[in-house]
C-alpha cells in the first residue's frame, strides 16, 4: 500500500510540498519562494511558469529527501492562492502574460465604472456568486487581460486560450495539457460561477465579456481529475484533490459541522465558517463561498477576507528592515508593554472584509515623540488581531451567535503573543492545533479520501489534536478602548488612493 499523500500548497509567496502519512504526520517538506512583481503601485503579478517550475522542483525535493517513489504516493492534493488569474495558450501551454494576483488592484476603476453604469450589478453578482463586485476576484482581472494583452480577445474568441486559477494551471501542467479543470471552491471565487446551480453563469460571463470557452470544467474537490505525466515523477500519480487554500484549511481543521470556524494567518488572513449545505447570504459584508464538494454534496461557508496579515510582518522584515526574520516580531513585540498609542493599518492593497475599500492605503497613526521601533512592530502584529476582530464581529452578527472558540493556523499562528492578544481582543478562546499546516493537510485529506487512503471523515477527525489554547484575560474597558482606537485608525486610511 502507498505510504503517503502528497500536498502541493501553492501560496502567494511560496510553493510547498508536504508528504503526509496516514496519521496526518508530516514526513517530508520542501518549500521555495518565487518572485513578486509590483509593476505599478497597487499592482501585483507572478510569473506562472516560475510557479509551475518551483512547484515541480519542491515536489521532487520532498520525495528525494525520504527517497519516496511515485508508487509510494497514493494521490496528490492541490491547494492554492485563490482568485489569481492565469491565461495560457491551449496548444503550447505557455502563459500569454504574467498572472494577475488576487492582491492586485488594477481593475478598481473598471469595477467602479461598471457599478455606476449598471445599477443592480452588485446585487446580481452577489446573489449568483455570493461575492462582492470587487477587483479582488478573478472576473475583472480576466477581462483586463482580454482588453490589454495584444491579440488576447481574438485568440480567446477563437477558443485558443485557457483561463485557470493556480490549481487549474498546475493540473494542466502536471497532466501535460490533458486536463483543464478546477474545483467548486476555486470556481466560486471567480465572479463567474453560480453557487446555486453549480455552473458557470452565461449572463455573468456576458456582462464581463468573457468567452465561456476559456473556462475550465468544474468538478468536486475530492475526485480523480487525472494522473501526472510519467516524465515528472518517474511514473504516474493520481491527482485527486483540489481546493482553494482557505477552504482546504477549513477542511484540514476538520470544521465539518455547521458553525465550525477557523482563521488562517497566511499572507492575508481568512476566517471561514461552515454554514452547511445551503448558502447563507451575509448582511454584514462577508462573502458566501463554496467550502468544498465531496461525496456528491456541496458545503458552503461564510468568509471574511483580510488582504494583508503575514505580509505585514514581511513588510517589517523586507521594506522597513525592522526585524531580521518573521519570528523576531514576537520577541520585539514583547519588549514593550503596549504600542504607546500607535496603530498600524496594513491596508497596502486596500481593505477587504468588512470594509471593501480598494482605495484604502496603509497608515501608521497615533505617533508621538516616544514611539519607537518596538511599538511599531507590536502595533503591526496587533493589526492582524484587530482585522480578525472586525471580521468576527460581522460573522457573529450574521449568524446571531457568539463564537465559543476559534481554531487558528498558518505561519503567524506560531506567534504566542499574537494569539494571546487575539483571544483578548475578541474575548473568545483561541485554539492552535498540533499541526498548523492545515491548508496542506486539507488538500491531502481531500486527495486521500478520494482514493481510499483514508476511509472517511472520522479517520481524519482522529488525526486532529490541540497544541495550545489561549484564553482572554483583558478587561472589557481596555478591550473597548483598544478597538475604538483601531476603528479611528482604519477610518483615516479610507479612500486614500481614490484620486
Ligand atoms: O484569497 C487569497 C488567498 O487564497 C491567499 O491565501 O495563504 O496566500 O494568504 P494566502
């Protein structure tokens, strides 16, 4: 019997491969960062060929580290940065331009113009897709490529081009162009997929003027999509799972019941709550999305998306050069007793939930002569918790329930200072599992369940265990004061880049 399931975790800044065994333990891991392109303020691009090459190389590296052969791997699960748009030539498999990344705000003016010209467009898109009519999602980005890359529209209309999110792109490359698919969770982030009928929506494609021939076939998140070409790993491996990274993390955290929620601190920060087999529409500016499709059923989730979380810590490291490595942020944050009244709002690419302001830009406010580097580092770390608090408040309003505990994961969840402050500021228990690689784990579970490596969800639930639980210890008055300061800080960033 095969020993491992392979998870390919293609994130916003790096690609990883993790091999899991049946107990859900990490047996091998390899990771590589790839280039971020910022051609204009607010624009973010990736080279899709580099994504493919680094993903393939880390997969081989992880296998080599433990001398795993293709026959040792039961199946591959893919999880990915969502919404990012790749358009490639159907015959050659060559991308026609750089990938436009989910963080990119180049279509903000276009989205505004569409809203002004077509009253009702916001409601129309929301009720069919569960999303905001916002430049975050793939739809306006695909349109930008068709309008701005030489010859793209004509080629798309001739059926020569494929669109895909990163999952779709990697499956296409791994199968050497044989399979052009995506899963429900990724499709539900495009602005083109009807989450009620589970089909691409002809009318929405027409509004955005996107030929439907470019779109991948949409399948469940746990099923056999195809197998890898033998060239890559010495023999074929089944590709049997795919899900957007946030939905995969919800699965990896075993949030299988209605009301279960998790928060992932990755590049951004994303809170998702399982809402069961019916979409729940938010009245408080959250998104409705597909969590996964498995065993012939679709599960939905409410989502609060925060664009910049771990990326703010990277900013401290790479741009401000205030820390040498991300974990240093915890050490420095605890060198001071508070932020000395300063707040950092990392609205570098606008604000997501619950503000939805593509024109907001980052700010450090409340500066006085005594504010030093440690205060700014601490305020940056705290900003992850404040943004989460904003999203949680909206989620509790939507569901009418107070969350009793929040499961967390992602790189920054290793930061104990952050998680204690998180618990304090939301006045809710915060629970970190033993394995915080839940995104990769979710993809592995989806792929393993499809091929019988794990028999059922109970097998998976048994693998989940707690590492540490954080309990709120802040008094109410202090919490309210902190939150009021944060609100004021956020207000100062709104609409900044409008003109
Ligand atoms: O929606 C964007 C999200 O999928 C990116 O996730 O892990 O790169 O922060 P991450």
